[in-house]
């Protein structure tokens, strides 16, 4: 009888681990596809000098795209469970396309070497911290709460510095921003892993939650890249 109980426990653990892996694979799959979509759109726009010039010289269009991105994130964040899985994925990919346009105009300011360096370091940082968040036994909840509050303060400081620009303050904000998003990568990964443990099976609801998880990790990576590029990039 003891052996039967042990076998049942082992089977349950294996089933839970399998469900968790399916959920995390779903999350990383869409995060990766989102980054690929962003990269392709950025490359297409960057390769077309007329498009690039129009976007960079039209501040109204650029900020319109930024506002559209914020609207997409807002709609996904507050209405994700009311959508179908297809709609959630479509909106995430639409966001990736919009962000590709933004990325093209940002990287155009810097040398190719600077962009490549920032991309490599961002990928390395993100990968290390995501692996740490997945495998660590420490509870990162408290750290996540502190980082979230730090992010709010960082956004306020960034807006203020846009008005009264100071290069030293910008560098400090960027450095702190990298630390915050690197920490959030670990926290978000652990949180998603915990969600995966409770999923039971990868049904429609957990697929939609996984799309939001993909967007969260996508934003962590993109912000690390942008901040590193702003700190260390050489202008072309």
C-alpha cells in the first residue's frame, strides 16, 4: 500500500511538472515569435530609407505609435480573459509589429556595432536571470514588489528628466532601469512558473494568461535592450 501511495505521488508530480513545462514553452514560444516579428519589421523599415525618414521626421506619427502600443497593452491587461486565444495572440503580435517600427527609428541613431553589442548583452542578461528565476528556490515575491515600486519611481524620474534634461541623471536612470528590469525578469519568470504549476492543463484560459506572460517577458527584454543601447551606444 505504501508503494501505491508513493507511485500515485510520483505520477501526480510528473503530471504537474509536464503541465508546467507546457505552459512555460507556450510563454517562451510567443515571446520569441514576438521578438522575431519586431526584428523583421524593424529590419524592413530600416532598409527602406524613405519609410525610415518619414517616421523619424514625423513626431506625430512616432508618438501616435507609442500611444497605440500603450492602448494595446492596456486592452490586453484588463480584457485578456474576455478575449479568445486567437484575439489575444493577434493583439500581442500587432504590438510586436508596432514596436518594430519604434525599434527601427531608435537603432537608426546608433552604429551597427553598438546595436549588436547592446542586443548581445541584453540577451545574455535576460537569459541568465530568466534561468535563475526558473530554478531558484528563493521566493522572489518581496523583491518583485520592491522592483515594481522602483519602476514607478523610475518612470517619474524619466518623465521629469525629459523636461529638464541632464546627461548624468539620464545615465543614472538608465543604469537603475537595467537593474530593475533584470530583477523583474527573474521575478516574472518565477511568477509564471508558479502559474504553470497551478495550470492543471493548458486550456484556453491558461493559454491567454501565457500570452500575457509572453508580453511581460518581451517587455523586460526590450527595455533592457533600449536602456543598454542608450547608456553605451555610439551614435552613427
